C-alpha cells in the first residue's frame, strides 16, 4: 500500500467512524427527546398531583369547618331547646298549681254537694216517714 492507498484507507475508516458517530448521535438525540417528553409528562403529572393535593387539603379544611359549624349549630339548638323547655316548665308550674287548686276546690265542692244531697235525702226520708205516719194515723 502506498501512501495514497493508506490515506484512502484511513479516510474510509474515518468516514465509517463519522457515520457511526452520526448514527449514535442521532440515537442519543432521539433518546434525549424521549427523555425530555417523559420529563414533561412527569412534570405535568406532578402538577396535577399537586393541584389534586391542594384541592383535597381545601376540601378537608372545608369539611372540618362545616363540621365545626354543624357542631356549633347543634349546640345552639340544644341550648335553645333547653331554654324553651325551662321557660315552658316555668309557665306550666302556675298552671299546674291552679289546676291542683281547682281540683282541690272542685273536690271540696263535690264533697259539700254530696253532703247536701245526703242531708236532703235524709230530710226527704224523714218527711216521707212523717207523711206516712200522718197518713197511717200514727202521726
């Protein structure tokens, strides 16, 4: 091999090496693009997850606040019902007292009426006895 042949051989080897490097560079660029695309997908997914997390945290906070409001409303309602019950109880006491007094007075009137009826019956019986005696000549 003369010098020209040697140079041609070296040039052919360099061209083959350059083609191999071009091919490897193209593969590396394709892999780089895939990695960039995958990285972008992962960023988007992370962003969606972060947004979901923020929404979940907001929902949890709102649920806690709603639960607290519900507890406060329930407590207020229970207290209002207790107050109303006590007020009604206080209103009922005098009515019950009057009812007992009325019942007691009514019972006394009933007893008095029964006593009067019994007296009238005895009086009537006494008169019948007397009139019977008058009619029979005993009186």
